[in-house]
């Protein structure tokens, strides 16, 4: 049982190098998730549901059973993960159960459990089953890189969001002052005018709230220009951060496949691979009292004839 648990931990471990069985398991699970979510989407079409209701229900039960078994096996094998927080038999498993991906796995089977006990509306359960798509995040490198970008640029992103909120509040208040008398039913309050500011800043423009006064239109043009610049700055920040994290990720992968390459040990936390060679090439310290400025054998630089040793000083 112990060896089986360790084998399952090696397959389930998200940070492990992708071995053959791990890759096969992840591909099979991803195909099952996509097929199951596709079935949930097609089930909402009335003609398809009437014609294939039996097949869709059977496939749903099979997928739910697979997800439930996978969740239980992950919890059982979590004590053998590399993370030391999970090594305790009881508390380690409990810590794993409240981790993000474990909660995603639980959400994948929770609608079926609630449906069995009749604890929720069937329409709500159908929507909750769509959250199974989150299970694909575990096996996606792109989401991992994007998460690293959000962590590294959290302060800059927070500053941009603060600027956006400040702009929304100020422009919404000004538009309420300018348009409330002309359109009391449309710009009825500052929060309603802030909704107009959100539409304008994001360049959506639903057309449900349009300023009619000259001052209001001028303010709308300024807010539109500010929105374009702010969104361009936000997208540029995310793009630069994503490219930096992608470069780091590729260098780390290259270092894992070429551990003897120059500088690869630096990426993995060790000493440079060529450090010993450079150290051996350094000149050895001379003995005490020896002349370190003149070599022991001198030759003519033109003809190569040995020259007599220089007299001692």
C-alpha cells in the first residue's frame, strides 16, 4: 500500500517533472474534463437533451465517479507530496483539502453529491458543473506563468486599479453635476453616473447613458481618451511581465534538461558548472620570498633563444 501511495503521489504531484505516466494521466483527465463540460453545454439545448438524455446522464455519472475517485486518491496520497506541510497523516491531509486545487477538485464532484441529497436546484447544479473547467488550470503552464506575473506585478496592478477607481468616481460625480438637470431619469444619482464612467473608460459604450449637454460631451471625450491610455498602460504592464516570466520559465526548463551547461547551476540554486575549471586555471600563489614578477625561464621574443637569468636584486 505504501509503494502504491508513493506511485500515486508521483503521478499527482503537480511540481514533479512530467514523466510518462504523469503525462498520460494528465492528458486523459483533460480529455475527460473537456468532453464532460461539452456534454453539459449540449445538455442545455432542448432538442439534444430530449434525444440523448440517457447517454448524457450516463456519461455524467461516469465522469463524476472518476472525479470523485481522483479526489479521494489525491487526498490519500498527499502525505507523500514534496510539500512538508502535507506529511502529517491527519493534519497534512486536512491542509491539502483546503488548498486551492483540492477545493477545485471538490467542486467538481460537489454538484453530484448535492443532487443526490436534493439540496439544491438542478439549474444551479448544472452551472456549478461548469466549474470543472478549473481543473485544467492545474496542468496549464500558461496559467502558472500568468499567476507569477500577477504576483510580481501586484503593486503596479494595484496602483493602476486605484487610478481607475479614482477616475470613475471623479468622472461619475462630474457627469452627475452636468447631466442630472437635463436627464434626471438617466443620470439619477452618482452611482448611476459611475456606471456611465465604467462604460466609457472601458470603451464599451452600450448607448444606454449618453450625455446631451456640451459640457457633458466634452467630459465624455476626455474620459474616453483617459480610458484608452489607462487600458493600454495596463495591457502593456501585463505583457512585459508575462514575457519576463516566460523567459524565466524557459531558462529554468532548459537548465533542467542541460544541467552541465554554463550558468545552468545558477538557475537551480547551485554553483556554476564551470567554476571548478576556472579555479584550476588560476595561477597558484608563489612561495614566500619568491619573485612573482619574473618567470623562471626567459626566452627571446623574436628568435626563441633562452636568455640568461636576470641577476638577483
